[in-house]
């Protein structure tokens, strides 16, 4: 071999060695990049898990804060019932609820021991809680010693105590601080994920460059097809790893968005529920005056009756709308059904036939169908009927007053989670379908939000479907909506089957047009009401019905008024009054005058049902002349003479 031939071979050998070294270096770099990607993926997973853990902790703190607020509210409500009734069992309920709230403060303290700012707020909360406990304990002690007047006065004053505002303020501060911390943690987690994605993209670019270089260099030493096949396999592997990383980031982002949306919805529902309960009492007193005055004016008008009646009809319609809004607010604010009982839905629907016909009009065809079952449910009859009526009115508006409304009842056995949050077992399904305009998916997502409505101003409050949602959930069921724009909507209620056959006491709430009211006139009636406007309207209404009426603005003056202006056949009394409650006043009067009939009048859903007043008649504000006349008949039908002295003393 000549020197001229050996020189190229040496050059080729040197090039081969160089290519081998280059391939080895590139292989090392490729392995390093792969290891870096694996480490980065692991770090991203750890950061995501840590972020989710911290977010779960924040949610736990906020939920515990809301639970503590509810426990304090239930304890104070139990104390109010104890002050009114004097029942020692209710007094123990107040003590148990207050102790439970104290234990929840301890858990909240333990849950936030890593946050000095939250610890300071909890210390202030605990101090305000103890001050509040001392105030309420004095009220409970006065009730225990039968100092009812003093207990009621202390309870009334405690409602305006600064300690209550301090508790609410500290709870709001703790929730807001935890929410801000949650936002910071979420932002940090998202920033970390973003950095990881950027680094991964950079490493992927370098990896691709190295692979491309390896392909070029490998083509000089191995076959082109083998090199290309290896390059394709390596590229597929890189894409799979990138897809896995993107999928993990997407799942984490979706989970964070869902949790935040759920928290906003829970806070919105709680805020609306707390807001509506406080409005209704004063609003109902105003409506009682408006409706009573309008009906008295209607009966006394002589000149230009046509024009006067039109104005009166407009005013009455506005007052009735306000009354309907108040009833919805009260129903939405309470936490459980007032009077649950065993109900067969097919019977309830059949009993509403006339109401449906009058409400929907002749242009809407109503179709009823039943799949052949008489299963019962356990629910509040009034709320069930109100739910069905709300759905029918919504369907009427969606059909613009013309179309077909279908109400179908059926039975089915569901598995857990098959329909929303339904439990295992038998259920009764009530489907209300219309042929109206339907709803878009965006509207369906918001239909259960309080005050959300697609109707024009003055045509809807936005409480109907949220009230239906609350009723179904309180009854242990679920609600589903299927709708297609332009083709109609189907709303289906799934309510658990009630197996036991039992009846519960229902409140005596006289309403107009329920049945023929006996014409009772000439009664001697004492009206006890602390609101002067309501007192004047009630006295005028009773006099219009032909009774002899004596007003009394202070329950403590009732015995003297009876002695001076009696005799009386009936006492019409408000429930919550300064100085003495209506039930307390009546109990004292009946001990000496057992012959008196009693009618309680109230405008607040929290006043309870008829069972809380010894089975005596309860009339809800606002009321009409016909409703008051029926209530008087019901009160007079209750025979005090058949009640033993021991029973009267117990009441």
C-alpha cells in the first residue's frame, strides 16, 4: 500500500472516530435532556399536588367558617324559640348548638395554626363569641326562671349587640383572608406550571436539534433507512412525553377552575338565603295594610265605581305581586320544609286541575299522564303545589300563552349518582314539558341562580326556579332540565319514595276560596297588635265583617282591657310583640278565661306552624277579607270548653 492510499484511510478513520465521539456526546446530551424532562415532569406533579393540597386546606377553612356561622345562627334561633315557648328541651338544644360552635372554633384555630394573621382574627372571634355567649346565657337564665318579659327584652336587645357584629365581621375577615391566600396559591401554582412548560419546550427544542444532528452524522456510518426509522421513533417518544405533560397541566387547570366556580356558587346561594329572611317580616306588615285598606275602600266607594274599581284592581294586582314575592323570599330563606307529609303526586296534580286551568288560560292544552303507580313522597304539600304552579307559569310564558303543557308522573329505581345526587332506591319522577321557545345551554347553566331571569322587567323575579331547586334538595331529590331552542323544555323532578304511611300535623293557614266560609257575625273580638297601622287595618276589616271590635296595642294591657270592655268571644293576636309574645299573653288569659277562642296572625315564616301554638288557628299576613273570615270560622270551630285546665296550663 502506497503512502497516497494510506493518507485517505487515515483521514476516514479520523473522521469515523470524530463521528463516533460526536455521536457519543450527542447520546449523552440526549440522555441528559431525557432525564431533565423526567425530573421536570416529576417536579411539576409535586408542585401541582402541593397546590391542590393547599387549596383543599383553604376550602376546608372557608367551609368550616361557614359551618361555624350556621351553628351560631341555629343556636340563637333555638334560644329565640326557648324564650317564646319556655320548653326546657329547646333550651338544651340552644346549649348543645352553642357548645358545638365553640368546638368548631377550636377546630378552626387548629386548622389555621400556620397563619399568624388568621390566628389573631380567631382570637378576636373567640373573645366576641364568649361575650356573645355571656349575653345569651343571661337571656336563657331569665327564661329558666320564668321571667318571660325580662327574657324577651334581653333577647331583643341581644339582637343589636356589638358582639354579634364582631362575630360576623371576624368570620367575614377570616373567609376573605383565606380566599386571598387561595388566590395567591393558585397564582403561584399557575406560574410554576407555566415555567415548567417553558423549560420543557426549550429542552424539547434542544433535544430535537440533537436528534437532527444525530441523523445527519449517523447517515455517514449506517444505512439511511435505519437512521430515519430511529429518528422517527425518537420523535414519537418526544411527542408522547409532551402530550402527557400538556394533559397533566390541562387537568390541573380544569380542577382549579371547577373548584373556584363551586365556591362562588355556594357563597352566592348562602348570601341570598341570609339576605331574604330579614326583609320579609316588615314587608308583610306593609302588605297587610295595603290589602286591607284596598278592600275596605272597594266596599265603601259610591261615586264613579267603574274608574275607582279599575284603579283598585291595579293597586291590588301590585300588592298581590309583592305578596307573592314575599312568599318566595320566605320559602327560599328557610332551611327545611315547614309541614312535610305523605303525598301522592298524582292526587296533588289532580287537585290542582282548576288552578291550572284558571292560571294558564284556554289557549294552552294541558295533558296529564300517569304510568300507573300510586307511590307517595314525603314533602311539604304547599311547596309541591307551588313548585308545579311555578313550572306551569314558566311553561306558559315560554309558549307565549299558546301551546301544549304535559305533566307526566312515573316511577323508577335509581342507583346512586345516576341522576345528580340522588341516592339508591325508588323515586317518583314528575316531568313538566312544554312546546315553547326552549333554552340555550348558557341559560340552562344559570337557571337555578337566585334573581336570574330572561323575562322582561316586571314579568318575573328570578326566584321561581331557585325556589324549586331548594324545595327538591330539601326533599332529598334532584331536578333535571332538557331543552332545545325552538322545540321546548322538559323539567323533571326526582323525589324519593315514602314507604311508611303516616300523617303529620299541618299548620292551619286559612286562605280565600278554599271552601265555603260560614257567615259568622256579631262576635266580640279583642285585637292585640303592636304595629298601629296593622292594628287600624285589622280593626276596620273586622268591623266591616260585622263584629264588635276593641283594639289593644300592648299585650300587657290585654287583661285590663278584657275586664273593662268585655265580654269577648275571640282574641286576634300578633305573635312577636315587645314586652310579651302572643302565645305567652294567650296562655295567661286562658288560665282565667278558658271560654275564649284564639286566632294568631303572623307575617314571619320563622314563627312556626300551628303545632307550636297548641293547635290553634294561624293566619299568615297578608290576608284578604275572605281569608280573615275563614280564619275566624276555623278559630271558633276550635272548642276551648273541651280542653281540660291541665292542658291549658301546659299550653
